[in-house]
C-alpha cells in the first residue's frame, strides 16, 4: 500500500477536515464567481459606449463578454469540483477525489492565462508563483486524502471477503 504524502494540512487540520474546507471554499467561491461574471456581462450589455482595455490595448466588447463567459464557466467548474469533493468525502469514494484534483489544475491554468493577458509585472509574477505553490500544495493534500481513503477501502474489501469488487 502507498503511504500518503501528508498526514494533515496547514499543521492543524486532519486530511478529511482540510478536504471539507477546500470543497466548501470552492463551492462558495465558484458560486460567487458565477454571480459576479453574470452581473458583469449584464452591465457590459447595457452600456453601448463603454471602452475596454487590456493593458494599454483597446479590445472589443464582444471579446470582454467572451472573457467573462469563460470566467463564468471556470467558476462553475470550480463549484462542481468542490461539490464532488464533498460528495467523495461523505461517500468515502477515493475515485471522485480525482475530479477535484483536475479542477485545481484547471484553475491553475486559468489563473496563469489571466495573468498572461494582463500587463506582466513583478507583482503579477510573484502572485502567480504563490498561487501555483498553494494550488500544488492543495493538490498534494487531496492526493494524500485520496491515498488514505483508497487504502481504507482496500482494507475494508480485504477484511469483508466480499466476492465481487467494490467500486467507490
């Protein structure tokens, strides 16, 4: 059996509590992101004479609405991933935790693209490095929870002598 990388998160939470916190934070931030994106799209469509800039370059309203629609989709995916993590923890299903790890990776790519679209400064590079480090840490925490849950499921399967495979 593989050993988890971490036994806890942030020196004070066990893996399950950390998973619950991360799941709920992604649900709340995802719903907030969807609402915020939809409100900004609604505002952009109401005013005809608005000008939009990315850095110093002027861009079209269609481009900005498309960017906000993508941001809305990423926020929706984040909320979905958080809810899948909560479901995985409640059902003790290690396979569903993979979805959340993929969502964290998608968020990391989206944040990197967001930084690249703006004027790149030292502050934005530092923010990107911090975000990537934190996201990588959280992926490793959820991976540790995945390994721990998988080991528990395998032990349960081995001790019950159930003749059919148990899928969780």
